[in-house]
C-alpha cells in the first residue's frame, strides 16, 4: 500500500458513486472528506527515530509494534530485579520500558499509516477497522470494502462519508441509516434506493428532499447535484 494505490482505490469509489474518476490529491481528499475523522497521526519511534503512526497521542515515547515484537523475541521486556530506594527510582525504571506500541496491525496485509487494524487488506491511514478491504481515511469500519472517510459503519461498499450506518452501497454522505444504495445526503433512513437530500423516511425510490419524483426527472436533477458536489 502506498499513496498511488490509495488513489486507485479512491478512483474506483468515485467511479461507482459519481461515474467519474477522482481528480483530487490525498491531501485534498483528507481535507474535504475526512476533516472530522480521528485518524492516526505521525509520531517517531523513540529508539530508531523513524516515522510511525498511532492513535495514542498522549504518550511521550513510541515504538512500532514490529520493533516491540523484535525486542520481545531477542532479549525480552523483563528487567533484572534491583534495589530501589524511592518512588522516583521506580518511575525512572518504568520510563525505560514504557513505550506505546504503534502501527498495531494484526492478521492483515498491505496496511500503512494505520493503527489499530484487524484482519484487513489494503488500508491507508485508518483506525480501529476489521475484516475489510480497500479502506482510506476510515475509523471503526467493519466488513466494509472500497470506502473513503467513513466512520462507525458496518457492511458498506463503495461509500464516501458514511457514518453510523449499515448495509449501504454506492452512496455519499449517509448518516445513521440502514440499507441505502445509490443515494446522496441521507439522514436517519432505511431501505432507500436512488434518493437525495432525504431524512427520516423508509422504503422509497427516486425521492429528493423527501418529495417523490418520476424516474426520468430524478436522474436529470441528480446529474446537476453530482456536478455541484464534485465542484464544491
């Protein structure tokens, strides 16, 4: 996983939702779509001084999970017992082994700038995700595939900014909803297909702002709305 591959993932997401390729850089995508997501941040391994990524930002010393495991296998983390005469001495000894592990990636492949990640493949700067693939700038997404800037969502595919939602696909900006597909700007809804700017409704198709449209006129308006989103 690298910046180029992350952009290829974003390309596929954009093609599914907007039918166009993404034209933005990763920095632009981060600023526009993931501005409110708590993502892993850059820190430095205290021993090697090399950059690493963590979700634990209140520590003073860090060590990559790989380097932590390397020391564990080579010399271990136990220390020989020694005489201590004050609490300050104990605190000094504690500091010598008190490193926060970074880039905690378990049973996963092709993961960068992320922490922690479980049983995933192809992940870029994301946190607390499991059993997913092709994730970019995501937090707490599980069993998701091809998602960008999503949070606390399950079973979502080809989505951007899907928050607190389940079973969504080919959609943009979906909040607290279930079973939403091919839709834009949805809040607290379920079982929607091809809807835009809708809130608190269920079991509808071709609605805009909670108003029912004919299929042909719906798609005419959707084209204009997609252009507005992409040019914002």
